[in-house]
C-alpha cells in the first residue's frame, strides 16, 4: 500500500492522529510520511527587518529537529517506518501536493478542540485540505481507538474494526474503492448506511396507508435495496458486509453519528462531493461538519474524482418495460410496442392500468381508503389486460406481470409504478394532439414524460 501522509503541528491532537496513522500503516505494511509545514515569511518583512529573517531561520531549524525527533520516536516505539518531511508554503496546498506526488493512500489530520477564534492547524486548514485534496482525508479525534487498527486480524477479545460508510444516490465508486483498500490490509466489518427522506420516498413510490415515519419502511427498503446491493456486493477485502437503510429526519450529520453509535463503529466514511437543495445528504459541508463533531470516531472524507466522458457509446440493456394503457383502442394498440423493445433479448413487461380517483392527502397518513374497485372489478380488469398479451410473447422469452393501480391521477400513478417496479423504460400511447383538442392519452403522455426519471417510449397514433 502507498504512503499514509500525516500532518503535524506537534500538538496533542496531532500526536493522536500520528498514532492512528501508524496503527493503520502497521496493519497494511505501509509507511508514514510525517509532514510539518512552515509558512513562508512575508517578503516585505525580510526586506525591512534583518531580525525577521534570523527568526525565520531559527524557527525552521527548530522545526527540522522536532519533526525528525517525532518521526524517530514514533518509528522506534511502533516499529513502523516514519519518514520526516519539513515543507514550506501554504499549509493546505503543500500537504495536498505532497500527498499527490507520493501517490498517498490518505491524509491524516488531528481534530482540534479549539474555539473557532483560536483554531490554527486543524479547523480552517483541515477544511481547506478536504476541499483541495484529491486523496481521502481522515480527521482523527484525540480519544479515537487505535488498538483495533494495529493488527491484520482480530486477536483474543479484540474484534475486527467496524466501519460505517455512508452511501448516497449517485456515484460512490471512490468511496467503495477506499473501503476496499482498507479491508485489503486486514479484515474489517463494514456497514453501508443509506439515509432516505421518508416523505420524498412515499411520494416517489406512491405508497398509501398509515406508516411509521420513524422506522425503516418495508416497501421503501425493498425498493432501494437492489440498486444499493449492486454497490455493496462489489466491495473488495475481508470482513462482513451489511446494508442499513434508515429514514432520516433533521440534519444528515446527526443521523450518521447516530448510526455510528448504533453500530459501535471505529471509522466513519463519507463522500466529499457537493450537493445542493433538499437532495443534499453527504455533501462536502456535511462531511466537514461530521469531522468537527465526531468526538471518538475518526471521519474519512473521500473526494469524488471527476471522470472523463465516455469516448464510446454504451448500449443500455432493457430488461423490464412498464406498458401503460387506458383500455382505449389506441392505448391497447400501444401495448404491443412494449413487447417489441424486448424482442431478441427477453425480459418482463409490467402491464399496468390506473383506475383514477382522488386519494386522501397525504395518502401515507391515513388508513388505506375504501377501494373504488371491488375484487370482482379488479379480476375483470386484470383479465382484460392479460388478453392484450401478444401470443408470441412467451416464445420470445418475455414474461408478463399485470397490475391495476386503484387511485390517484394516471400520470402520477404511472411514474410512481415505474419507480416501485424499477423498470428500464415506460411505454404508452399518445394521440399527439396539442391545445384544447388533445385527448386523454396525449395529456397523460406529456405529464409522464415531464415527471419520469426513466426513459419514456411514446407510441404516436397513425
């Protein structure tokens, strides 16, 4: 494993960070670069006062002695190679540049407990290192547990370290890579935590009936799990892997710290990418807030690396198609096109009809309303939908699932059904008329195209 860069200002907080970095280096068979940065003196002061230059030279000499002594003491005490480095320049820029030149695995900093007015090394500098570095940055509080990271395997009563890693909705590839490298140095149990906004998920999936807003919702968890599993199943290294999907109320950082306490974690890993608006969960501001408020557990902040655009197009694989109809001749005729999207590959067509009527608002706050459809009515509708399945569908390897959504507006219900069923494409017919002359399907198709998060295949009338 490449070097672990640990920056020091010789404070007790920096000493705690060095102990943690050394434990991880021993575990992975790596070495530690102990870095101390001396700020450049102002040129005008050097010109005006000779004493300033003399003082600067003396400060550098003492800094050299201290960083060498600290590295020598640490190497002798823990039997890990520790290389001293005295650097000059803007602190956060120099630290980030040294880590890049050495291709470091991570940068380790101590967490300061100083007031905002008195913070010097860790605080504003740590924030800037997180913002500017392309390497993961670990902020280590003074009371962090070190022993669990010092061995590749659990020994006696000492269990393997536990990691909590926060999964977002987007690209978590760098976070997964970081966790995999941690586990490559020795066994570590990791729990991937995904926080969701309950009201947003209920609306996205069209969930009805009374629900507990403060416990994981079974329908939400079932919908989110497959996509998140594609990330967690690919993580490298040794140790157990769990997925924890839980509702989040209030500030995201507080929810993650609760998860850390629940799991008895020894490290929290979050992404540093910035997000905006209500969808922001694991943005850079949240990551830095976690680093400031975590009292016992180190926080690893993993940057999102910008990826170059693909030079070649990737052909998507369509496996599931939602085919919607309003039972009109045009709507029914459009169903066959859904099956055409799966010709030659096979897959599943989710054949859907929405029985529109008003639902109580918000639907999740009330017991499920009395259905507008009786069981007999529902059975008749499902039979009518099955009659639309093309005769050759089975021979083409295309399965059909039939569903009748009872309640809500057609466009909203179809978009929600597409999310619940996790389909690849939505297919529906449209008259294609505009203005006051547009028919029902034309209006619904426009609304679905506007609302849907997935590709929509619109069949125009001939």
